[in-house]
């Protein structure tokens, strides 16, 4: 029986992906329950599904809600801005979990999220990746729309891949923008959209820059995956870029058809990296 498999708990940050995971899990015959993080989750998108909105640091309430709904598997999805730890005001359970996270709370995103996955496992939950439910939204290799990257764009993509591989060892970010071989920006704590906003002021004469998105080497995809959506294409066009490249299979697209439609409208390429693109040069 479906009920014997337990309920999938979705820990929801912002954006449309938590609701998309919920719909996909239900379509697979699973029960779901969503914990939306207050000040981050989109309440309107969660409204059709069983859910509670709970403060991020109220770990006791979060774990209690998940256990009441017999959640055995968890999906962590949707961005959550890293809080200032002095503002968290954890409850007793939250303080206990913060103590177990230890020094990881001061490390980069990979270190922190990896520690969160470990602690959730110790609490008896099996953490699954959102891409296990959204297989249709992880793209494919090659050009997805009508616009193809030219030779210069291909060189900039290769430079971006090289930069992101180096950044991966420092646990910095999942994206960068390259224009004619010049690295205009790398993604850090501000996120992709803010990075693209900076690029609008830095763009050089000539052909526009290229955004490259890919996960860090060894990144735990259950905790954090690169994500692109229609707003990525809108911001790329607004800030003078000529295209977006991403690693398929390990990048979530919040609206694949919408992304292709916007790329074609703005004359941008939308390109899934190939195995050849990812080879060390």
C-alpha cells in the first residue's frame, strides 16, 4: 500500500520548486507534507498542499510536524538566505542541532548543507534530491532553443567551466559570467540574479557575456542544486548577456518550456553542456 511507504516531507524555501516537487511526488502516488520556512516560502504556491509555515530555527516544531505526518523521506528545496546566527533565536531542539552542526555552520554552503543532511539522517530521515522527482526539469545536452552558441561563446563557456572547477575546491558558488575570455563576475552569497545585475555595469564592448551554471565537484545534490528559471533568462537579457550554459542532469529548471521560449524571444542561446565541454582541457 502507498501509505506503508510513509509520507515525503518537503522542507520548502522560496520559489516555485517546492510546489513542483509536491505535485510530482503526488503524481507518483506518494503522500506529501510541506514545512514552509517563514519569511521564505511562497504561501500561495503551498496553499493547495498539506503544509505548515514554521520559523527556520524552530527545529522542535519542524521535527514534530514531520514526525506527526509520518514523514520518513525528506526533500530540501528552494533557496533560503543564510541567516545571521545571532538572529536565529533557536528553540531548545534548534540549539541542540546547532551544537551538532558544530563548526560546519561557519563553513561554505557545501559544508553546512552536508552537515544538515547528516544530522537529518541521524534523526531517522532519508534525504532525497529534488531531481529524483523532477526528472523532466533537468535539461539535456546541446542547444535547447533556436539560437546556437558561436565559436567565441564556446570559448567563453569553456573558460567558465574551468573557473567553476577551480571555485569548487573553495566552496564559493555555482555560476560565473565570462565575456571574450574575461571573467566579469563569480557567484557568491548574493545569488545568480544579483551577480547578473553586477554584470550589466561591467559588460565590455563587443559580443555579450555568457552565464555558466554547474554544481561544484562532489556537491551533495540532495541539499543544493544549481537552478535556472525564466527570471534567469530575463536578467541575462536585461544585463547584456548573449546566452546561458548549464550542466544537464544536475541543474533544475523551474520552467523548461518557459526558459526556451524566453531564450528564443531575446535571441539568447540556452545550452546544455556536453561531456566534451566538461573534460579537463
